[in-house]
């Protein structure tokens, strides 16, 4: 087992391409096509669910107990809630994000007749008209409207041009890649995780390494609305590692550098043995890492378990500042995550009993219970 060389330029270019593709939850077909073309280029076989979740696999020396890694291609966004009499659009959010980060956003509206550009604005947007009221108005989605860049002056104009309730709205990512490694953009959650998976796959293929067991790379399409991994797993997969963002903020231990391994989130602790294995891989191979707990957070692991999948789950993350807003990460974390994914894919299976969905007590692992002795 070795720490694989990660092609950081490939990782960065892949992330840029992913960010260029609008993919709010429910409007992900285009990015699914992109991911499948990239898997074809890397010579990795895959299957799609009816709605487009992707299950790719690098075959191992054994089929079971198979492993999986997962990231989600869908992002936050919005939908048209109403066609307003002033020729603008009322919105509801897709996913959980604050209206304060929607104010001023440039966006694309997808209608049956084609796409249009526009800007999301508060109802009182001009200081020259409303003076201090622009600072005291509420921060709420009901206090926003979408101004479309077209000759629209009333509800009839909107209807005539093809706008309808339910139209999808994709928020511009506005990416900026700095020479010092920092990346600023919306939707780094979780397109950075998707880029990490592609970089790890490329490293595995370039190295010629055969994993000890079948290793699946899953791309979910509705994580931001809670569906996530619930429809993409199968019985051979015994463990799944989610790749997503870790929130860097006061009171958190996440970092924009290295890997942040989550010990728990809103849904409870992650699997003890799988999480411990990932920590050991970092320690044994010199991968910089941190541990954290997220109190207001759920990911693909939660949806997998809640759907009835009896699998071990863990969460590894890139530290992100201002999650679900104007996000910032660093290339160091993405490279470190790719290295950890490569190590995990190569690592031997410790709990061989996991090859069976049901089995006897023999082979079931232990957690440490021996009392530690204090140093004198």
C-alpha cells in the first residue's frame, strides 16, 4: 500500500468544469452526462439509476465486502414560486440556504422555451428610493424577487415568454482560483468532493493498483434535499465513506488544510471502526488531518442508513469557510483527501465478517474497554 501521487492540475481543471455546469437538485442531467463521459475517459465502468445517480466500480481481487465512496453532484438553487404582477418572479429555495446569500446573486432561469439570465434582489433594492429601509427589511425568501433580463412588465409578459411556476433557477458559482491555492466559489459543496473522487480514480488507474475488494465510486443527485445515497447502494457494499464539506467556523475543529474527519453529525456518531481506520491511515502515511463534530449537518451517509442499508458509514471532508454561502476552500485539503481515498481503496479488509449481511458472533469486532492507566 502506498500514498499515490495526485495530479493536482487535473483535480483543479475538473473542479472548474464541474462548477461551470448548473446542477441544482432536480436539474442534474447535464452534470450526470459530464461525469459519465469522464468515467469513460478514465476507463471505469458504471451504471445509472433511472434518475441519474451513478455507480462506478474499480474491480478488486474479491467482490465482497465491497466498499464505496460517495460525493454529490447536485447543488443549492431555487424554483419559481409565482409570476408576479410587476413582471418579476417569486422564489422558493432548493436545499437549505439563507436568503441573505441569495441577495444580489446572478442566476439562470430554465424554462420550457429556453434559458434566461437574471438577478435575485430584495423587494427594496434601491437605497436612492428606500434609504435606510434597505437595511431594516427582513432577510427572508418571501422578501426576494428575481429580476429577469428581458422585456417583462407584468404577469402576462412572463406567461407569453414561457415562464411558469416550478421553473428551475441555478445560482452562478462565481469561481476564483488563486495562485496561493485558495478557491472561492459557490457550490464547492460538493463539486469539490466530486473532483476529489475523480482525482483519486485517476491516481488509482495511473498506478495500476488493484484494490483488495470491489471499490465503488458513487455520485448522488439529490443530497441537498435529503435523498442522497438512498437509491444507489446494493447488498455487496458493506461500508461507505462520504466526501463532503467540513464547516470551518468558531467552535469547530475543521480546517481548510488537510483532511477533516467527522466523528458525528446531526444524525449521530459515524461507524467507530471505519472512522478509526481512516484516522489510522492518515497517521500511518503522514496525511495531515483533523477531527470534528457537526451539530447542524447531514450527508449522504445519513440518507443511506435511513433508507434501511445496514452499512458502516464515515465522513471525510475538506474544510470550508462560509458553507452554503460564498464558500472558500484550499487545494491542500482536496489533494489530501484524494490521497486518503487512494489509501483507503488499497487498504486490506479488517472485518472480513462484513462480507455477510447476517452472520454469527464470530468475527464481530470489539471496541476498546480496558481502563487506561495514567502515567506516573
